[in-house]
């Protein structure tokens, strides 16, 4: 009988310590799940961004050719920039 009383007493301390309904009062658990999902999505987004950035296979020369072909830069500027790229 005395042992049962100790167990019940420990349970009541835990129950009162957690607001009577478990951690955070039992009402905010959906917010916790949403926050965890957001954290996971941000983490996955950062990983995707890092991986996709590394696979950029266009060279500086290719980008320069595209800019010249689209008319964004003139021939003189193209030749100047191409010379700078090849010197590096």
C-alpha cells in the first residue's frame, strides 16, 4: 500500500509540473508539429540550393557567348572580356 502511494505521489508531481495536461498544457502540440515541418523544409531547401549551385556547369566563356549572342554586349566588349577570361 505504501509503495502504491509513492507511485501515485510521483505521478501527481509530474502531472502538476507539466500544467496538468503534459508538456505545454497539451494545447500547443499542433504548433510544435508545424514548426518541426518548417525546420525540416528549410533544411531540405538549403541542401537543394547547395547541390544545385555546385552543378552549374556553364563556364564563364559560355555565359559570355550567350550574352554576346543575345545582343546584351557589343563585339568590342565581348573581345575584351574574352581576353580577360583567357588570361585567368
